[in-house]
C-alpha cells in the first residue's frame, strides 16, 4: 500500500466526522453566533488537514528518513496550504474590522485582550504537556544547566515569536507539538501592525499608547524572527476578500452552486498542478478560493453543516494538540516500525482520541477563558484609568 494514498485522508475524515457526531451524545458544544459561517466551517477542516500532513510525516520520520514534507502533492498541501489559508482568514477578519471602522474608532484594549486569551491559554496548556513529555524523555532528571533551561523556557513562552530551542537536551523538542508554533509569529506580526495600518490607511482614531504598543511589538517580532515573505503575502488574499465582501458584488455568485464549483476547481488545480503553494500561481488560485469562501461559498453546503462548525470551533485545539498525541504514540507507546496500513490504522485511532480530548479542552478550558474577554477588558480598563 502506498503510504500517501489519496484514499487515506478520505477515510480519516469520515472517521473524524463520525467521532464528532457520536461525541455529541456526551459533549454539547454551543455553536458560536458568527457572521461568516463558511469561514467557521473551513477552519476545522484546515486543522484536520494539518493533522493528516503530520501523520504522513511521522510515517517517514519513524523510518529515520527525517522530518521532511511527504512525497505527495496532496499531503504536502494539507500542511502548507492549510496554514496559508489560516493566514488569509486572519487577514480577512481583521481587515473587515478596519474597513467597518473607517474614520471611526476601535476598542484596541478589547481586541488585544481577546487575542491574548485566544492564543496564550491553549499554548500554555500545550507547553505544559510538552514539558511533562520532556521530563519523561529525560527520566525526570535535569540534564541541562538550570540557568539555560530557565532561559529556554522563557523563549518558548514568547508564544511562537522566538524560534523554539530544545529543552533539557531532548533533541528536536519542537517535534512534540509537530513544530506548529512557527505560524504564530505571523499572527502576532499581523496583530501588532493593525494600529499603524488603522491610523495611516483607515484614519481610525488610535491613541499614542496603542501606537507605542504597536511599534514595540513589531520591533520585538522583527528582531527575533526570520520571516518568509510568501507567508506574509498570503495575508493579501484575506485582505482582498475583506474589500470585495464590503462591496457585496460577489455575494450572489459566491452563494450559488457555480461559486462552489469555481472555488473547488481553484483548490483542486492548486493541489494537483503544484507540489507546493509557495509560488505565485498557486497563491493566486488559493486566494480566489478563499475570496469566494469569505463571500459566502459553502462548497455545496459542506461548510455550513453543524458538524463542520463544531470542528471549526475546536480547530485551534486540534492544531496545537495533535502533535502531542502523535509524538506520545509513536515515541512511547508504539515505537516499532509499521507498515503503511498499520500506521494509518493507528492514526485513525489517534484521530478519535484527538476529537474527544479537544472537545473536552475546548468546553472546559478554552471557551470559558476566551469568554472572559469582556470581564478582563473592563478590569484592565479601570486599572489603566
């Protein structure tokens, strides 16, 4: 069996959707009231595709072939394209805020509190799990100089801005979370740039303290990160989608069956014709795909389904937690060399545990903390005033 057979992700996706449906009997997830249903549904599939990408990488990594992209356009796009589309989602949502606030004002404090509570609590939980695994791998012994270990922990707690070092001399520590934290630096860079963009391009009232925070944040990111220009360019697809959405001229077409056909066609062409999305033509194809989704295309209704939206709500949890389950399984539990069928059978079982664990984390940890945005915004506002 080909270890990157295209039928594999279809089977895994069916298993994951069944796990979502069956777990509804035990975990009731309240659907968020969102404006862009298709984007809400898209998020979940993107996170699951990243899981498939790393599932394929683990097959080859377990055979000592290194942590490299899988030899398959499809499985390679599962990782790279999904992250680029995540960047487009960010660009769309936050530029929509700027467009809607033109010459007005934005509650910057609430925006940054919401971003902090969205990103950092789950990252801290993932880091805690990762550090426990590091201790287990080290036999619960401190093998690194305490000062160096403490320094490296603080680097990890930059929440993806600074490149992640090994901890306690455990080689390739970042593989425990499948290296996914690299993408967070682009999110932070985008968030820190918003006040300057708001002031200069949208003439939005922005206080000097917010501008100072923006400049300090941008400086910190730029001095401590190596950025890929193509990752930054991908945000443009989302930004273009925000401007087009504001005009309303694409809504009718995007919501038609022809809109779904064109979107699906662009996505298929990008995946089939190009081995990577990091080139001009596939980026354009993916941008057209996303612009249609942002303007209402649901891919024949798929992205509007409740099961898709539940998957979307736990997408960030899936994104940060799937690597931990893969690492624990293939490093501590089932270390033997596996055939392709055995490997993907194991990954299918992992996928069920992943959905259950992520729903628990979302319901009892992530959602309640994110729900405190208003409370903490007012607390900080009162202290600042």
